[in-house]
C-alpha cells in the first residue's frame, strides 16, 4: 500500500526529476515560440541564413524565401522594407547593380524542395 500524502491522495508513481525535466523542456519550447512571434524576421535570419563572405542573394529572392518561411511557420510576413531594415541591423549591406538589388556576404540555407 502506498503512503498517503497529507491531502489524502497517493504519491505519484513517476519520478519527480523526470517530471521536472519535462516541465523545463515545455518552458524552453514556449520561450522559443514567444521569441519567434516577437521577432519573426530575426528568427528567419538566425535559422535560414548564414554569413558567407563574397556571396550575395538577390533581394527579391531573400524576401520570397522569408515569405515562404513565414507561411510555413504560421507567422505574419512583414513588408519587404521591414525585412530590409532588420537585415541591415544585423550588419548586412545591400548593393544595386545591373542584376538588381543584392544582399552582400549572406547565403540562404534553403531546403531543396523537389
């Protein structure tokens, strides 16, 4: 017979340490979700781009990838100007040329969908 707690209910069988670990994992995931909702553009930059000296990405492609990522994650896609300002705040530079506007020293980490 299991010992009763003062409230009259039996003690839980599961390990308190296991329950604590599960609770902490839930809180970490909730924190990630809040951060993603609070700064979706920053999350996109952190998850789907990398610094690569000498490379460049057309601005239109960068925004279309951001839109696709936002839709896949159920997030609101901000305007291109907001994405541009946020990329600039991360230290990336834009350059206009014959081929259009490009972001310099950045590379997209895009999953190949076939």
